[in-house]
């Protein structure tokens, strides 16, 4: 008989997930943990391939936090060793490994950003070089003997590249092996990852069995769609929200998502319970303005990565901008008048104030109706401003208070 507490823990585990493999084993682990009082060990490995994290990366971090709040031990594993190999997941070519200097530089900021989601006081921080470096050549050969080439070639990207006649470097086979060995070293009970990591997570399960351990369960989370609602969130596609972005930008970007995508973001990003989300959705379906729900989500996400006061201020800033108002905090710029105290052309002024890359771009913005001076739309590219202070605005978000003297 499964207890209510275990059922609740299972529901938390399943929320928003793509797969939980195998679910019956995870239920047994949860029940054993409840009976013994011994927390389960839950692992998430991230390779510091870039210095910044966007909120798409936090989907698995949110799941870690939910399981952490149930009392389990979460292990934030920084793959400083595996990053030097390069993860070939989902790629059709060899991925160039990073240098040790690049890895260390990126790793410095990784946990600081992740701790905005995880509870730092209850998080175990590990680096996989701890056990991977000491393996040496002998240990690597022994590890490689525990997994077959046939199983490795079942992996989609390796299979497809082989069929297409594209090269596969031997070192790429080492990546899933080393990620799997991390689970052995950490005695992991559950490993999390994106859907693109399923093969690697299953390797960890098999290697644990090879080493006489109880195999871990695996939980995969879907890849979060970006602001466009179509492609997965990615910096290269410019549809992302960086968790280090300023509060006003973050708030405005969340508000820009579609009403449909908003509910998926609620499931994957919000810390509200499923019951609370369902109640809010029912209110919207009954006639409540969906923007109210979107504002609540924007404030929650902004507060998580900044603060509650910053989220409140970002909401007010958005209201001011929507009404054509001027935000409370505007960059102050003092610029000289032209030679002999002559007035300055608006195009050149936009460039000097940092609101346009060039005078030509400033003129194009004016043609598009995107430039205001003291809240009035500028339609004349020949406009010149003399001595005085002006609030220049480009689009909805870029402002500068410029003093010409």
C-alpha cells in the first residue's frame, strides 16, 4: 500500500515531466526513503559550456528544487571534466572541446546563478573531475570494457552520422560513459536531464548495475519553448530570457508570450501548486482577463531572480511604458552642443546617447515612428535640439535623459 506522502512525492516528480523511468522503481525508492528517513540522492549534471543560464535551463533546476523541498539531497554536478570532451547529444558533427581556462571561467558563475533556484544550504556541489581525473588510462580502459559499441551505436545521433558517412571521433563515445560513471561515483538514486539526455542517463543506469549498485531512475524534462512559442529557448535564436537580465526586461519579456504558452510556462517554471494553477486557469476560462495570470507569472519569475520589490517596480515600469509614460529611472547623459553652440540633429543625438548604433539607424527609427522626444513622436528627421534637457525614447524600452549644454 503506497502512503499518501509517497503519492504526493510521485505527483511532484511527475509534474511537467516527459518521462520517469521506471516509475515503479521510483515509487519503491520514495517509499523506502519515507520508511527509513534517509533522503534520496538526486543528481543533475550541467556542463559549463557558456557563462550564462537562461530560464529554459531552469526547468530541470525547478524540478530539483521541488524534490529538494520534499527533503531529498540534491547534487548539483558541474561537469568540468566532461566539458573537456564535449557532449555530442543532438549534433551532426564533432563538438570542439573547451579549454580548461574557458571551463573554469564559466563554472565560476554557474552555481551562483543556479542558487537563485536551488536552496544553497541544502545543495551538494560536486565537480566530476574529482573522480574522473584519478581514473587514469587503466581506469578508463576498465570503464570502457563495461559498455558495448553496439549499444553505443543505438544512440540516434551516432547512428545517423554513421549512416551518413560523417566522422565520429572515439573520444565522443567517452562522453556518455563518463556521465554514466558520475552516477556510480555519486550513488545516485535519480538523475534529471532534458529529453535530449535520455540516452546518457540510461547509460548511468546500466553502469551502476555493472558496478553492483541499485540502478538510478531517470526523469527527463521537456525543452522549454522560447518567446516565439515554436523553437526551443536558445540564445542563438534570440527567443530567450537570461536569468541575469535586468528586472524590467525580464518582466516585459514574460508578458510578451502567448496566452497558450503561458500555461505551459506555469507548469514548468512556476512554484505554484498544480491546484493553484488549475484554479487560475478556470478563472480565465470563466472570463477573467488572461493578462492578470500573465502578470502574476511575470512577477513570480522576476522576483525569483531579482526580488519582490524589483518585480513590483518592473510591473509599474511596464505600465508607465504602455501608457507612453517615462520610467522613474532613466539614464542621464550630458552632451555638448555643436560648434559655436549650435543645435544638434536628432539622428546624431540618438547615436551619441547610445539609443541608436548610427545616425542612419536613428533616421530609420524616426521613419518607423519609433522615436519620441518628451513623449512626442518625432516625424522630422531634420529636427535639431538646442540647449536644454530632453527625454529621448526609442521603442518602448529605451530611454535617456539628455542634457545639451
